[in-house]
C-alpha cells in the first residue's frame, strides 16, 4: 500500500506530465570518470602522442576504462598528418585550464567554445559554437566566410543574448580568442577565463567531439547550390542537436534536460508551498 506522500508525488507527477521517477532525478556530481579525464590530460601534456594503451600503462590502469573515458570526453592524442599544429604566438596573458579543477554542476556554469571549417565551392565556411557543458546545449552560434575575431565574438554575443552569463568560459589559445576585443567582452561581463594549454587541443575535447558528430549530421556541404542553403542547413542541424538528438551522456536531448530542470523546479516550489500551509 502506498503512503500518503507517495500518492501525493504520483498525483503531482501526473499534473506535471512526467513519470514519478523523474521527481527523484538528482543533478550529476563530479565522478571518477571526470577525475580520470583530468589525469589523462595531465599525461598528454607531457606525452602528446600517447594513445589509450600508453596512457593506461603510464597511469597503471586498465586500458578499457582509460579508452572509454577518452571517448566520453572526446580526448584524442596528437597525430601528425603532413604538417604540424601551428603554435599560438604572442599570448599576452596565459590563463589556467579551470576545467582541471572544476566540473559542470548546473546550467550556465561552464561554457566551452571553438570553431571549425566546412569546404564549400573552393573556399571555407567557418562555424563557431558555444556549448553549455552541463546541458550540452549549443547556446551560441555564428557562421562566417572568414575566421577573424568577428566569427568567435558573434558566437559569444549570441550566447549572452539568449542565456545568463556563465561562471567559466573555456577556449583554446587561438588568435581569435586572444584578440583584445574578445578578452574585453569576457572581462566586461565578469566571467572567469579558462584556456587549454598551448598545443593541447584535447583539453577542449567537448567541442572536438561535437564537431566530429556535427559534420556527420550535416552531411556533404557540396550538395548545396548556394551559401545560403549551406548556412540554413547548419542552423537546422544545430536546432536538431539541441531539441531532438539524444546525447549519449545525458540519455536525452539538451532541450529535454532543460525542461526536466524546469519541471523539477516547479515540483520543489509546490512542495515548499505545501509545507508552509
């Protein structure tokens, strides 16, 4: 027989249009996988080319677990194919990687940004995104035919326009993020700047992993006749990613996670109000 409190929760879940189990959902907390991720990144800072086998040997751990964590967080070692990565020059201020000591605990806690390029009709089209690391939602987006600071700044401003400012903003050390106007925008709204170590792109693995899947979902850019068609497809792909595509780590889409948090907030508010009466 169900207790009165359980009956009340069942009725409240029905009222909110969710299962009763949803009301017991708890936000994720730092776990062993995150701690291992940080250790793997520390190893790769010294040994850029180590794959999962050598990282596991270095850490004296089971390779399966190391490989799984590297896949979950999009961590890939350096593999030289034809030419070396370009080293970032003239870094005026060096910022620490705050993701080594901070774990995304709530929406708009930590944002990460990066950009990629799409070959199109003999040139490149650049796509910059800002991702909320808690919900995995793309909160900022811009598309340009150049990768000047306007590309990254527009993505950041679109994120700020639609969402509350984050506590931490993470990127690599590219010139597009080191531009004075970009740093000034971050300081103006009072966020903590976090950076991957120079020459360590795996420290922004979330974005690296996102773009790999994004390009699969978008398909071949050559199928579009005009730049406008390609830009529209980029926005449609991002919309689908946010609203309908199930993220393996979340077991739902970013939009569904956002709604779940709203439902839980409504439930807790009503529970608090009932206890007052």
